[in-house]
C-alpha cells in the first residue's frame, strides 16, 4: 500500500480522496525535502528569495517616484547598479 493510501485508509471524506488522487497524480513532481536536506544539495528554505524580493522592492521606493510597467525593469537595473556602486553618482 502506498504512503498516501495508508495515510487516508480510514478516511471516507471526499477531500481526503481528492488529496490522495492529487498525490498519486503528482508524485513525480513533489520534492523529497528529506533527501535534499540529508544530501545537503541545496537549502530548502525560502528566506533568501524573500529577502531578495524585499530588497528589490526597497530599491524602487524613492520619494515621489511613479513607475509604469514599460519602464520599471530599466529603472530597476539602473537603480540596482547605482546602489551597488557600479555607477558614478
């Protein structure tokens, strides 16, 4: 009996059956975090990504600035280069 089936063996609720079907269907895409952590292949936390997103957001916050979708990528590149010391002030 598969792990998902054993987990829901006594459940008769539709949600449990749907979740079991989901796990069976997507079992090849579900990450085995225990394996990755044991092998020290990569960090499984999202802290680094969340920190980067927060930092990028701060770099676009300039008093009085207004951004539109057509120019935000170009301005973000320039702003990051300036704040990283890659451009002269």
